[in-house]
C-alpha cells in the first residue's frame, strides 16, 4: 500500500517540472524515493497468515492514515514553502482528510506543484487511500474489511460481489464526475490548472483553494453554479449513482436518506436566502450565495464565495447545524451523516411508541427492511463517542484562550472535515494563530472525523496488540 502511495508523489513532481519549479520537484521526488525505499523491505516480508478480520482492518487503516499524512507533509517542509513542520503536518492532514482547514494566509505564494499537491490529497483522501489501492491492484479476499474501516457511514456494502470490483466501480464513478467538473469549469472560462485543482477539491469535498479570495476570486455565477451542483452530487451516497447506471431507478426514488438530504439543503437555502436578503437587496444574489454556502457546509467541502461571518446570527446558526449534520453515508463528505440522523429519529419514535403501547412490536426500518439491531446500537454508540471527543477537544483548545465561537467551530470544522468555521476561523481566515499543541489536537480531530473514530481509537486499546495478526 505504501509503495502505491510513493507513486502518488510523482504526479505533483511532473506538474512542478512543467512550471520549472525545480526545488518543489526535487522535494516530491525525494519523498517518493524515501517512501518507496521504506516500503520495499516490508513488501518482501510474507506474514504467517493473511487472514483479515474487522480488528486487523481497523488497525491497518489507522496506521496507513497516519503514515500518509506524515509523508504528505514532507514536500511542504523540505521545499521550505511551509518551514514549520507542525504547520506542514496540519496542512497535509487537512488535505488527506478532505477537511480544507489551512494555516496559510497567502495561498498564492505556493508554487503550482504544491497547490496541485494540496488539491490532489483531497482527491485521493476523498474516496480513500486504501480504496484507491484496491481499485488499482489485486486485493485479498478480505479487502472489504479494509473498505469498511475506511469508508464513512454506518453501513458499507458491496456494489458487486468482489471488494476489488466495488472499489473499481466507486473510483470509476468518482473519476468520471471529476472529469465532468473539470470540463464544465473550463467551459466557464476558468484556466485549466485552476479547473483541475477546484475539481479535485470539489470531488473530495475538501475545499482547498488556490486563490486567497477562494472561489469568490472568479466572480462568476456560472462557476458558482457548477461547483454548487457538483458539491451536492459528491455529497450523495455513491450507491445511488451505481443504481442509476444499472437502471434501478425505483431504488433511487425510495432512498429516504437522499430525500432527507435534498429537503435539508432546500429548506436551509430558503431560510438563509430570506435572512440575508437585506444584505444583497436581490433575490438572485441572495439565492446564489445562500445555496452555495449551504451546499459547501453540508457536504463539508468548505469552499466560500462570501464571508458569512458578516451574515446575521440566524444564518450562521443554520450553517453551524449543517456542519454537524454532514453529507450522506457512502459519499466523500464528512459530518455525522444524514443516515445516522434518520436512524436516531426513527429509534426515538420507536421508543415513544413503546411507551404508549408497551406490547407493540416496533422495528427501525431502512428501505422497507428491518434494520439490524447492532447497526442501530452502533449509531447511538458513535453519537456518544462523537460528542465525547468533540467536547474533549474543545476543552483542550480552550487553553489557547480564544472566544467561544472560535473554539467551538474550529473543533466542529476539523472533526467534521469541513474546513472553515465561524469568527476567527471564518471562511476568509485561517488556523495559523493556534498554538502547536492546538494544531496537533485539531489534526487528530481531522483523522478521527475522517475515519469515524474507531480505527484511530483501536490503536490505543491494549487488547488489540496482545495477539499477532
């Protein structure tokens, strides 16, 4: 897996070469060679047993998701473009986890190769490092354990019988939608380099920009519209796209998560649009900025066309709520996930029905099928872990003595892989003012949020290391 990762550094090296940025090119080649050298001895070692179960899958995913951001930070650090290692690590973790939070005040000071690398980490991390490897190379019979550990959401299933084929289908859909985004952005007059970077950021729902003003730099309603639509699409469960390809339109129509996702987007857009109308004095502009920001925050992309720090408190509160909700399960988006929210509401309804009718039999259903009890319990367990870790992180971040809005939304933005928050971490600001300790806490939050806690938490469970894998 790490050998595959080493090859990823050659693409930004080629971009650096095209633009004559030799210092950046050397940094990428050096990291690629170093990672490959470290990988070869491990590739030659044959384990006594290749059997893999949930525990092994979780640990492997967690270890690799620590290794890759560390390696990804090295080009920034070696080239001197981000000379402080903690900052370079924060930027790398933010890229791979598709968070989009940054410590850079002047993004445009980076070379083309580094700008491309930042966006490319979004694209790889969006669908998953291991899913990419499984799509490219032959996988073991137990590859679904890796996919379950890496893919977000309460339920991860196969699209087709073999895990490798599932990964191939997922990345094929992902790749086609990315190319479509590039073409549409180019059609709107955006330069090809900018289009590729923004397409990768949109696809991975990451949000790293290449201009200091973000997407607002282009001041184009067409570009805003294209990115808005594509962000919404990438926030949808990828199973939906597969069902459309094989013409199972009934399955698409009856998907409750998709319907709830669209309703939340629509209602939030209307409420914020009405609330910010006095600022823009135009229904068209109010809708344009409202729908873009709602789609950006709910899909956890983090692009911005307006400084919502200047919007009314009502609009800001809706955006904060959307940060916590997140996108659909099985998408490239982060957050708590719409599917989990539905399960909690259904289970709460079941509880009240049981109080009113003690002898009744009430089941939590999904797509007209009774949901597995373990899945329902798992959602409530995840909610407890989710709240505990977020509150703990906020307590640690408060040591920097920031205002409440900054402390709360910085953790919410990082843990839910969104990017910008409110107040001092708003869409036109950055995270550079945090202490190294807080940056490390927020980096850990990004990893916990991207992998949905369990893989990283497994690393500190003593029982995991008592037996050989």
